[in-house]
């Protein structure tokens, strides 16, 4: 079993990471599918066995919420 890449997290002004990811909200306007061109030039890590979810999010705790 391959360990999965961590998600970057900005917490109290300091960068750390999360070993797992929260579920993405369905049909949210800020969640978009990468264009064909972006998919062609995407980093190899997104298509490796270390990233089965096929994306890498960046997160922040802001006003007590994960955004």
C-alpha cells in the first residue's frame, strides 16, 4: 500500500499538512474539473499511486472553519 500525499494546511499562519482530506462539496462553484490542457501538463504526482484521489487540495482554518 502506497502512502498518499498530504494536503497542505495553513493553521494559525503556519503551514502544516493533513494526512487525509475532507470530502469535497458536490456542485460547489469553487470546485472545478481541470481543463484538458491543465490535465495534459499536470504534475506527475497527481497521476501516481501516491494520489489515488487525483487531486491535491490546499486548506486553511479561517474563522473556525476549514476552507
